[in-house]
């Protein structure tokens, strides 16, 4: 198979290594208030294994308050990942910290790598160097970020 843009033979089916064209068809669109319930459901599905700060399921009221506060934060950017006209994930940058979630129904399809690449492009445009804070037990996130050019630089220890 060749890239539809530059006609280079594709080594990896999800993107062209020469021009960066997204072959899988993932797009990022800005979040709207209509997405807040989707984001809340994703956060509450993944919080136990994925998030360092979130210790319990979020309540809708506090989630909505947080999202409303972030609409005025110039250091916060967030997107819904769309694939075949379906919401498949969520990505955000706060300051320079990137967070990516892929709905469990769509995991294992290389969509996460595509989302990370798209967020990286957005960050480059914004002049940001991104970091990903990943729980030490979250092997899937470590693997996908390392696959996309992120390298571990420190380990955080917490007294329990």
C-alpha cells in the first residue's frame, strides 16, 4: 500500500513515515460542552490504573466545574479523537503535560499512536515541549509513549 499523499510505500499501516499522513483516519476536534459526559465516563473507567491524581470516580458536578474553569485557561487545550465519525478518545495538554485516553472498545487498533502524533503536531504549533506523567504500573501507556518518541527521565516516589 502507498501513501495517498506522497505515494511512498507504507512500512507501518497507520501513518506515512515520510510525510506524516494519517492513514487510519483519526482526527482531533476541539471539545465542546456536549463532550463532557463522554470525557467523564472515560476518566471514571480508567482512573484506577491510569491516573496518579484521581483516586476515586469523579462526580459529574465537580467534573463540570473543572471543565468550565479550564475553558478560560490559556494553558489548557483539549480535543476529542474521532474515527469513522465516532468519538474514540480524548486528549489534553495542560501546561506542557499531555494526557491521552482511548475508549476500551477501540484499543489495539493503533489509534492511540495516531492521537499522540496529532497532539504532538498541535504542541509543536503551540511551541510546547510535552511530557507525559504515567503511573509506574501503566505498562500500556509507557509502551505507547515510548513508541512515539518519549523517553523516561525520572521516577517519582511517594510515601504512603
